[in-house]
């Protein structure tokens, strides 16, 4: 990897960590201890979304089709709850907080991705 690619990945993780801390600040059912924990959660969620999530999607194709894709929100919430079980400084009150956290996180990341992507010429 080139140094600018590594720097870009580190910047994305730092921004994702800030987004996670901001989202946890908005939602009382989510607790993130510090910035490092937020970055760790961002990295872990990225890893889970690349490894575990595709397997879950494959095995839940029928219910995902029946719900017109809404079951993917449940899978996202499960990824958040799994991350909370793995990272000690990250706590999720219950499934509904995990669902809301994943929705807000997706929305903020989409907005940031659009605005940062247009600035970076992507």
C-alpha cells in the first residue's frame, strides 16, 4: 500500500470514530467510553461488514426478500450488538438502541460520504 492510501484509511477511521462518538452522544442507550474506542468500533464494524454480514445476508435471503430488504436493518443492528459484545468500552442498551444507532450511523455516513466524496473528486 502506498502511504497516501494508508493515510486515507486512517482518516476514514478517525472520521468514523467521531461519527460513532457523536451518534452515541445523541442516543442515551449507547455508551462509547472514548475516541479510541470509537475508532476501534469503526474498524471492527468495517471488519464485521466484510466478513460476517455477507454470510448472514446469504442465509437470510428469503426473509430479506419477503420484507423487501427491511431485514437488512435487523442484520445491521446485529452487527452493532456483536461489536458491543467484543469491545469492552462500547455498550448498547438493547436491540432497539442498536437498530436506531445503525440507522443514524448509516445516515450520517451517507451524508459525510456524499459531501467528502464531492470534495475529493470521487
